[in-house]
C-alpha cells in the first residue's frame, strides 16, 4: 500500500466522517473527567483530549474500512463476485463488445493460464464462472502493480468506499448525540446532532449508485491498462 493511498483513501475519508465521534467525546465524555484531571494538573485534560482524539482517528480509520468491506462490498458486490471487474468479463454483460471481451479472455489465458468459461458453461454455472474471474482479476491487479493511472482510480474508489463506511459510523454517533442531547435538554448539541445526521445520511441513500459508478470507472481503467501491456 502506497503512502498516497493511505492518506487519500483512508485518512481523508476518516477525517471527514470522524466529527460526530469527536463531538461525542468532547461534549459528552470529556466533562465527566475534566474537573478531576484539571485538579491534578491544569493542562492534563487538554492533553487527554488531544491524545484520545488522535487514537480515535486511528481506530476510526480501521473501523471505517472494515464497515465498508463487510457492509457495502459484501451486500452490493457479494465481496468481489458481483463487482464491475467481474461483471465486465461475463458474456451476458453488455459493457464491452464481444470482440473486446474475446481479446480480454485470450489475454488472460495467454498471460496467466486461466481459461474463463465460454457462454454455454457460464450460463450453466455462473457462480463458478464468477469465482474464476475474480482469480483472474487478482492476477491482473498484480501484473499492473505500480501503474499510476490504475493507482489513481484505486485511490478514488477506496476513498468513496471508506467514506461510506465512515458515514455509517457517523450516523451511529449522531443518533447517540441526539438522544443524549434531548435528555440533557441541550438545544445546541441536539441541533448539531440533527445537522450531522442529515449530512452523513445523504451519501448512504445513494451508496449503491456511488460505489457502483466508481467501481465501473476502476474496472474500465484496469482492463484498458491490461490490454495495453
């Protein structure tokens, strides 16, 4: 994993979606220990908040990735079996014309020794056809490791996927903030919770379309670059 991918596809989406979690810590959790720590040493509560924020950012980055893979990729794409990189190589898919699809199948067999199913075999056992394609696609990715154009689209897809995972987490903490703020009769915190809930719910409503669109862009570049080597 490149440094650029780490920053752009993992750190940035986490930074954008960690706000409700930080609000929860600063406004609800922090007051519980602030006075006690301040009595020991005046600057200690600030140090504790800074340290906990950094740790939570790191933790949230990994949680977002897990949520994105286990929720969105698992539900929408059946992990990799129904991703655009798989669909585009199926005979029944209409994205590529038959001539290009034949060329891709032949190139995969020549380079990796992987024989993809013909139309009849694919129709009789589509699940197995998809499994073989996912293996072939993984080999194509390995062959194109270091390709700058593909890396850029991989970063874009990773950013969107992890952003959606972060939105799930953000919605969860926004709801907690709303419930607690309502019980505390804190109108400012309650309003902030409503605003954050609205902002982070919106991408989730269009998550399937967004993820599929970026997945298609990645698949298109992957196969174009594969045919060019």
